[in-house]
């Protein structure tokens, strides 16, 4: 946990963000350690006066994808269309049997949703 906060602290010191985006943890898929880490990140952000923006996977998908077509594959395509620089990563993702770059696309979607002010803090 200390190492994670150290990494975030270095990031904050270097880039001076005003907002930190983190994925809202699903109760059925989180461990106690992950929950403690998320709370520690929020506590750190509060001390540094950095707004924390959180979204669940479902909220992110519903913002970027038409209703009825919600899934990770459609999300990565929507994000690649929104940010064309990611088309190369999309092509690599399509060629892999196991998803590899999905976390990159989720992170970009999360940050984009936060930047557009669409969520709850």
C-alpha cells in the first residue's frame, strides 16, 4: 500500500493534477486489500485537495455506448473512435484471443468521462 501511495505521490508531484479518476469497485469483485487501497488513495487525494472522480464499469459503458450494446468490446471501439491515436492498440486487441489492452481503454474512458464532468465524486 505504501508503494502505491508513493507512486501516486510522485505522479501528483510531477504532473500536479486537479482530478484523480479511479474505477468504482464492484462489491462482488473486490478484496478487502483493494478496498483499503482505494480508500487510502481517496484519503491521500483529499489531503492534497485533489478531486476524486469515480465510475463503475456500467456507468462508463452506458455513457460511451448505445443502450443495448453494452460490453467491453463495444467500449474499446467507441473509445478508439473518440481518440483515433488508439486505433493501433484496437487492432492489436482484436488480434489477441485474450484481452490485453482493455485496461488502457478503460482508463482512457474513465478519464474522459471525468473530464467531461459526467459523474459523481
